């Protein structure tokens, strides 16, 4: 039996870890290039996919290969870009 003020559901706790990567200049450039390509891919998806598509899977179904070829991203980055656009609600 619950009493006033008690909670009987499970609570998820999320922890965030902030780290600073120590990379060489070549790796730094690769990371920067990847971030730029990811941002460009998100913008391209947002501008070129039917705005009625709001589910990441439906967005991915119509643009995955185009985005992968156009921006040279890995499969994981393309999937995450589709998810980012879907989550943005635009």
C-alpha cells in the first residue's frame, strides 16, 4: 500500500562523463572533418527528406545510401544523422 509522497516506479539515473581527448593534429583534423560531414549530412537530410517523415527508420529508408555516398560517413554516422533529424522535429 502506498502512502502519500511514496513512489513505486523504477527510476533511471543517467550519469554524464566529460572528458578531453588528447589527440595529435592529424587525428584532430579527422575528428573535425567527421563532425563537419555529420553536420552537413543532417542539414542535407533535413532539406531533402519529406517533412512528413518523422520516424528515424522511415527517414533512413529513403536516404541512407545517398547520405553515405554523398558525405562519406560510416553506417553508424548515417543512422545517427537520420535519428538526429527525426528527433529535431523539423
